[in-house]
């Protein structure tokens, strides 16, 4: 990895295990952890190939796999990837830095129909790598494929910067919502879900 991610530099020691434990507890309590997957599922054909970029504990990847999609999850944190592999058999989970993503080098040469970047991933990448992250994700998505990005609007990455970075990465803005369940976007929204498209 060229630069440490904010996930490493801006969190306390033990944060990754805390995150794993938190989502295992939420799953055991029956919390709805599949909202992102439902939106992505609506954007792709049955049996699509989907990249979960910044997959964390694998909950989105698992929900998409449960809907019949072929999913590859990628995260820079080995602790999270280990938990994803243990908890969610089915998707393939890999350790990789999104800013340097090269899945053909890890045996995943086929392009993806869509990519999902959930869980505030874009606000946890290394500072200054946001554009490179989007470009590397876009490079793995087929022409006319979607890249769906969600993060809190108070986390230091304004949506205007996302839009500029997306254009530079060869993506075009298609939709923006205030939540994963498609509430209308407005300037005061606390969250942004952005559907980007790689032009055909």
C-alpha cells in the first residue's frame, strides 16, 4: 500500500475487531443489514458479477450473493477480510488497496457488471487517493456498468469533490439519493448515495 488509509490512521487500536464484533452482534439481533444490496440488486440483471469495493465484514457481498450474484469483495484490512471469509462463505474476499486495485493480478480478470462502495469507504481511503480509488474501481467495471457510492456528507468528502473525481475517473453521474432506500436527495441531506455509470 502506498499510503495508509484513514481506517488505519484515524481510528484507535482494536477498531477493526470492534467493527467485526459490532456487525456480528447486529446480525445476531436480526438487524436489516441488506439495504445497500437491495438497491444494487435492482440495478443489475440476474446473476450479475458485482465488486464490493471496501467490503469490510462482507455483509453487502453476502446479501448480494444470496440474491444469486457472483460477488468479489475487496478490503485493505486483513482483519475484516478474515471475518468476511469466516462469516460469509460464497463470495470471494481479497485483501487489496483500492487505490492500487488490480484484480486480474489476483485471478479476477472478468469485468464486473457493477461495483458497490458502501459503509463510508470513500471517507476512509488514504487522503488524496479518492480519485485514484474511483479510477481503479471504474477500470474493473464493464462499459455501461454502475458504480454505487454511499457515505455521510459530514465526513470531509463533499459530494462536489466526488462528482469531480468521478468525471476524472471516466464515470458520469446518473442518480443521487439521500438514503439507500431512495429518499430524495437535497442539499441538507446527511448521507449521499450516488449512482455513477461507466459510459458504454
